[in-house]
């Protein structure tokens, strides 16, 4: 049974990644920033984040794999200088297929329903049905690339994001590049079999409807990016990765009236944006993050 499971997991390599011979099935992280001040204010605030990600692939046959999973993230911060901490939440489900089109090309097609708000007085208006279409090319075990499109309705209107991915692993297995632009990227170098150092970044682009005095009158739009360096230590036969990170948040949280939207947003380009900004919280601050990943390494389980 175990051998059969490993053989099935090997089929996932061209479906869920560009070329790497591993799958991160589960991850969890927590970060907290240093105190930072609002613009034109002496009030201090800090930002706490929590994120967990789960992937549950189901092998149907050699051509098709059903992909399911869950992503949850939360922010705790002050959106206004005179307010208590605001809590923003986002839960995204994954449901779709990965299809092997040829020896080198595969496609991933996902529905991504999301619930995003302050999770007070939840309703169907907090549900956004997004989608992802991605084509991946795997030249060999050391190199691959991908491109696609993500689209989702948001509280501010429709958002579309073109995607480009790149994976490279040096022949000596020490240096690795894994990019999924514009959302995230990772560059790392192996010092020993169990220890790595690296640099990564992660972009955030979400909207959250806010409840004030029992009514929904505003929404917050988050456009942020995290840059961090890290030290990684692997344990339990390299299945569990523990990372300690330090980096910088480049944060932008804008608050708008709930009835004001733009026509279309493509990455950072905004079309028909005539909204009246009620409040802007922009800050750059240092943060510390702890992260744990459960990784199934296919290259060491071939036999």
C-alpha cells in the first residue's frame, strides 16, 4: 500500500509544480511586526498575521488529478488611529483538475471560492468566486516554467492577474529558484543536507468588507508585500521544515465606501478608479516570522 501511494504521488510532480520533485502538502506561519506609526499621527500600531495552507490532491488516473485544499489567513492591526485592532480574515477553497496534456505540458484549472471580511455578520455578499488557469512546461527535473491567469471579483471590483512561474535547481542540488510572479518567490542555498539559507517575498492583494456599528458601510483594500531572509532547518528525515524569518513589510491598507468600485484592476493598473479614499494606512516596518512546512520529497522516495 505504501509503495502504491508513493507511485501515485510521483504522478503529482508535473501537475502541482514546475519541475521540483517535492510537494508542500501543509504549511503554517505566524508573524508580528515592530511598532509603526500612522502617517501624520503619533499613534503606534503593529501587524500580526497568521496563515495556513493545505493541499489535498486525489489521483484519478495517469492523466487526471483532482486538486482540493484550503488556505486561511488573518490580519490583526489598526486601520484607524483612534480604533481598536481590526481583524481581517480570508478563507479560500480549492477545487479543480490537473490535466497532463503531453510529456512536457500540463494544465491546472481551479475554482477558488473565497470568503473575505471581518467575519462579523457574514452573508453571501462576503463570498467571491475566483478562478485560475495555468499551463506548465517541465523540460527536465532541474528546470520548468509556467504561465496563466487568475481572476476574482473583489469588494472593489474585478481583479485579474497574469502569472509567470519559473523553477530552477542547480545540478549540485544546492541552489534553488522558485518564482510565481507577481505573488511570491523564493531563492535558497543549501549549507548542509539539513540547513538552508534563503530569501523570499510574498505579495498580498485582498479586500475585506468592514462592519461598523452593526452595518457594512466600508471595505479595506490591502496591497502589501513582504520581503524576508530566513534560516531553514529540516527534521524528521527532511519531511518537516522549520524556518525563522526576519524581513520588512511594505504595507498599504486603504478604506473606501462600500458602494464605490473601480472598473477593472490588472495587477497594479486600475481602470475607472474614481473612489473617495476614507483612510489610508501606509507603513514600512520590520517583522519576525516563524514557519513550519510538511514536505513530501519525491526524489528520496522513488523506491
